[in-house]
C-alpha cells in the first residue's frame, strides 16, 4: 500500500475503503505546453503517483464495465467493481478490508462476474469486547443461466468468523437470494475482526467477495493520525495549526490527550485541546519561529511528527 493511501475504519466506526486501485508508478499522458506546469513532459508521457490517478482509473473501469454489460443498475455496477476485486497480498497475507476494501481492482473479473451483492460490505460497527449482530446481504444472479452458489468465509484480521445462512443456494437469471451474515463473540481482545464472505458459482465466473468488519475497542493508544497541518508567517500564532486523532489498535478514536513539543526553531506550543465531536480528535495552537517547525506528538508509547511551515 502506498504511504499516501488512507485506511479505515472511518471516524464514525464504519468500514472503508471500498476498493483499491493502482496509484504509484502510474504511466499516463502529460502536457507538453507549459514546462513549469503540472504533469509536463516533452515526450507527452510521464510516470507519476497519487490517489488523483487511482480514482479516475476506477471511474474509467466503471465506464468500460457499463459498455461490456449494459442494462444493470448503478448499485449492480458498483458491486461488480468492488466485489470482484482480487485479494491484495501484503507480506504474504491478504490485505484486510480496512486496508484494501474489497481488494485490488480487476476489470476482467468484474466483466466475467455474474453475481452482485447489496450491501457491498458487511459492517458490524464497533463495540467493546463483544459482538452479536446480523446483516442481510441480497445477492442477485446477473448472468444468463441458472447457477448454484456456495458461501465460504476467509478471515483476514482476528480469528472470529461469521456464519452464513443459507450457505448454498440456486438462482435463476435475475433472481435474488437473501443471505444472513451473523457474527457473534465475547471476551474479545481489542482490535479488528475482518475478512471476506466469498460466493462462488459452478459456471467458472469470477468469485464475489464481500468484506466484513468489526472493531473491538481498546484503551491503549496504537496510532496518531495527522488530519491537517497549517502554516503561518514568522513569529505568528496559528490556531489549529495541527489537527490530529489518537486511535487504538482497531483504528477507533481514543480520548487521551497527547503531549506536543516543538523543535529548536524558536516555535512553541500554545495549547492542545479536544476539537469536534469525534473521539480522540485534538487541535494544537502554536507560535511559529523563524523557520519551518517540526512538532513531536506523544501519547503513551506512540510518537508522530508534524511539520508546520512558513508561508
């Protein structure tokens, strides 16, 4: 995963992202008019990176998918893109849904897939140590023939796996089956419990992988996310120069105030205080010195740095 790629869960403890697409070493057209402008290369081509390129790659895939499989609903095209994505291996393990969503975009699998899902992911939310919930997933056969589908479960994070009812069913073309996905557990350690419910037919079409997630809240800081940094003039006081969020091992906000220290550039920290209505979110007011300043943020055993620059 690229260092600039965001990860889940969301601030409201829901599953994200939906799907992953290539955004590094991206070979694309360049402009040849303004040598001082963005994406300039005299050859007309360049290699670049960013979510600004992975996002339109997904949009283009949807356009091609609609051309190849006309007549479906927007929700069905969305499912075909998300739920046909292939497993993304990271360190010899399948990337969890909070890191890669349904997986890595694979247009050929989306075109060959004959099963859509609604919703595209199963979100059990967050709790403390215990989960007991069910989510109904409606799966529809968009293929031209009758097929029999079987559901299996692959865990990606944590050993807790959901049950599916029914686990095997037959669908005529255009028919829909409701599958209930149930996750139950107690005395759970803090962390994420996630994986994929996979539906496979007998016709050889692509598998339909529906990610699931539950977050068991903890009380120990595990990360500091920098949400925004500001800038200012030399010796200027800057309100909300840094906004950050303290999170636990499940990625959930944790209300533990961090300490923030300035480097030796003459900058100083004026105050650190809670902000907004999302747990674990803090703002930092500072006074700049005469150069860019690096601030070290500490909570428990976790450290992070943020740079506030001069205008």
